[in-house]
């Protein structure tokens, strides 16, 4: 049984195939509207979500399938003390594939070990968020035309930000990637990520706490929210929440072709006046999330032995 726990679960070649499928879907999603007729996706969300849960549901509905699930621990039997392991064994009786979000790191891995259907990690604590990474890769590939030779600024909460951790893991597999880590001292990238991932891979990176100093040199600025829910201390959160605010003035120093990305939700870290700038692609990014999740559902269902009728691929030269 193939699951998705981390962006590294797919090889670079498999990822390229998945992104190609997502790009084909984007061209005309209606061609895929019957691919999953009769199939069911369960969304088991123990933590709040707008984009991930609804884009998964939208993806399955676009494919002609059905959806079921819960959107908070309180509305499931987790509130009565049921374990994730027991829950997934039951969900396996009701659905063909499951996306799970949980505040505890490793919860989706536990689910995958007890599941008889494909399980997708839709975010586990501060650990990984692989489908956000697939969304980010599709956005970069579609709008920049490549995944290599990019200078990427990661800005905000680099300590707890699971989207950033997943994105780093995924991007270091491409040549010529350079990261500029922009964060306050307290929210710096975890040292184990540097020691176990960046340093052994000889990945170029620099660290600064000043967005102004870095922005002019970037191909991509990946903004993140300072996450109130990851802080033990409200005082620390309040001190850091507005550390970075990208506004029009700061954006003036950026290159004309730089992309501003954000996994969303945003709070104050990107001023709404930036939304109309053509470089601001975070809402387009959320749309790409539907196409890549459609591709992922198709691939995992196929690998689980489901026979799906795919439309013929569009001719790239047509
Ligand atoms: N990007 C993301 O994970 O958003 P949600 O928390 O709304 O799912």
C-alpha cells in the first residue's frame, strides 16, 4: 500500500510525472470528471483547515468521486478517547483513500501502518505538510518553468513551520537551489535540519533577520505566518507576530519576476495592498492545490489497485 507521509516518498522522476499529470488536469479539469466515479475520499481533520481539507474535497468531487469525514476532533469519536489507529481501521471500511491532519507529529504515520487504504498526511504538527509541498512545487514549476537554479527566501516562522520544512526537503533534490532563511532569532530553522539535511547535502544557505536585505536577490519569496497555535507562551507570540510585514514599499526592492508565495492563511505578514501586484501568486497557489491533489488521488488509487479510466493525455505540441 502506497501512502504519502513526506514529499520524499516520491522520487524526483515520480514527482515530475505527478506534476505533469496536474498540469494536464489544469488545462481542462472537466476531462477528468469521471475518473473516480464510485470512489470515496475520507477527510479526517483533527486540526482546523480551510485550504487543505476543502481542496482535497474539491479535488475528489472534480474527479466524480464522493467525500465523507470530520473537520475537528470534537466532532469525531476522538472526543471519546478513540485512538488514531482504531479510527483509520474503521475509516478503511468506509472509504477508498484518506487524508488526515493531526496536531501530533507522526500521527499520520501511525494511521498509515494500520490502514488498508492509502493515507495522505495533510499536516502533522510542526513536522511535515507534503501536499502543501506538492502545491508549492506545482506553483513554482508552472510559473517559473523550472525547479532548479532558484534563490528562495523563506521568511517568518522557520522553526515550527511545517510547510517550510517539507519544502526544503523537496527542493534540495534539484541542482542550484540556494536558500535565504529570514527569521527572528527565536524562530530560526531547527538546527537538526541544518545538520542532517542542508550541511550533508552541501546546500547553499544564508540566514538573516532582515527581509529588506534579502528581498532584492530572490527568485521566490515564501512568506509564512507566525503560528499562534505552536507557541506555549502568548507573550512570545505577541512579540513576534508582526516581525515581518511585506508591503508595497518593501516589494519595490524586489525583482520584477520574483514570485511572492504563501501557503496561507495569512494574518498580517503580507499587507493586502500587495494582493494586486502580479508577483503575488498565493491565491493562484491555492488553486494549484486542487489540481495537484486531483493528480495525487489518481496516482495513489491506481497504486492501490483501483482501475481508473484516465482521458488520453493532451498533446503538448497541439
Ligand atoms: N495551507 C494550509 O495548510 O492551509 P489550511 O490550514 O487552511 O489547510
